[in-house]
C-alpha cells in the first residue's frame, strides 16, 4: 500500500533530482514521508528567505520613498520661494519703471519749462540790442558797437544752446537706432 503520488511544484533551489526521487521511492513509507517533509521544509525555508528579502526590499523602498518625499517637499518649497522672489522682483521692476517714467516726465517738463523760460529773456536781450542798433547806431562809439555785436552773437549762441537742450530732452522719448559708422571718416573729420 504505497502512498499516492502528488506532483508538487517546488522552487528551483530545492527541487529534487530524479536520483533523489528514486532513492525516496526505494525507501519505506515512513522514510518517504520524512523525505517529503524534509523537501517541504526546504521549500518553506526558501519561501521564508524570499519573504525576508521582500521585507528588506520593502523597508528599503519605504526609506527611499521618504527621502524622495523630502526632496519633493524641498523642491516644492524652493519653487514657491523662487516664484515669490520673481513676483517681488516683478513688482520692484514695475515700481522702478513707474518711478523712472515719472522722473522722465518731470525732466521733460523741466527741460520744456527751462527752455521756454530762458528763451523769453534771450529774445528780449536780442530784441533790445536790435532796437539799440536801429535807433541809436549813429550815437554809439566803436566800443559800444563791439559790445552790442558781442551781445547779439551771445544771444544767438544762447538760443542754439536752448534748442540743443530741447533736442536733448526729446532724445529720452526716442528709441535707440543702430547705424553703421565709419570711424576712420569720423576721426578724419575731427582733425580736418
């Protein structure tokens, strides 16, 4: 009365060879039982080893996940901080741009005011010198005529300076344009 044969799937590390199986069949019932009990204990040992290995992997995976979570939190915090800093920088740039715009408007108004306020007295000086020429030229000696000529030329020069001041104040409102420039010709024109 032999025990019925069952086909067991055993992990590769504990599989019984054909020779071992024949030896087990040659033994008596009790010995075969002990042999299969030994094979089962080997299989359970392999399964327990795999469980321990899986548990170690699970612990290592948990540690790695915690590290990754910490890195994600740190990167998220850095991203939030960078966005906040960018927002602050944009606000500062907008504020400075507004301040610069206001300063440019004030400078333009000042230049306009100065040029017009200066132009009136220069026109008056020039006008009075012309009146002196027209009405009293025959009464003026040579020195007085020279002085009137100097007054008129300086009034014209002051008018040119005022015009240049106005032109300079308008430069701030114009965009910068790039042009090719022959530096040799420019330098030569300065020395000629």
